[in-house]
C-alpha cells in the first residue's frame, strides 16, 4: 500500500508553498490594491439604496465580478498553483484579464460618477456614492497599471540574461 499512511488514510504529498516574493512584486502589490479598492467600491454602493437606480447594477456587477476573479488570481499566484497548470499561458491570461477589467472599470467609474446627485435627500447616500466613484477611479488606474506590467511580463521585457538566453532561439 504505497499511497496510504500507517493509519490507513491517503498521504498528503506536498502542500502548496506561499510565494512571499509575489506579494512584493508590482503585480502582487497591484492585485492587493485592486482587491482592497474593489471591495471598497462594492461595499460603499451596497450600503446605499442602489436598487433605486438601475445604473448602479452595472457598477455592482463589474466591481463584484472583478473583485472575486482578482482574489482568485491572487490566491493562484500566492500559492503558486499556476506552476501546476503549466499548459495555461498565465501571463497572457492575466494581461487579457487586466485589460478587460480596465475597460469595464472605465465604464463603471463613468456610470457611478454620472449617477451621483449632490441634491440627494439622503446625505449619507451621496457621500457613499461619491466615495465609491473615487475608489472606482483608483481601481481603474490600478487595473491599468497591472495591464502595463502584465504586458511587460507577457512580452518578457525586464527578464534577466539567463531567461532570455533560454527562451530566445535564433
């Protein structure tokens, strides 16, 4: 019984290792910022009477969807799970994801900012919606910066001499 331990339970081979260097990298830091800022966007809007304005449904969809996917990508890279799925071109997938997120966050930011009404009869709704617009703008900028860095990673710009010699075939 090679796969079983002495107690009869299956053996756990190797737990995924945490990649602390990823959190300190530009993409890791930006993913952390995107998760925090995206969380702020949708929680600020969710705490208002957003259901009275149809435009906020789009903002909620964009912010919640990209928050969930960003957290999943972050956990994938933090636990180095992308190394187990080596067939997937992760740098290309991440670049496309960030580009799409940037474009859709531009629309969400414009929508969120356009619907904010300073003459709202509920002052706390106005403050939260205005803050959500501000954080949506910051999130949009963070996704734009991630698009830049993931494009550089996809193209291999900024790699060291050893990796460029291995991947370049003349």
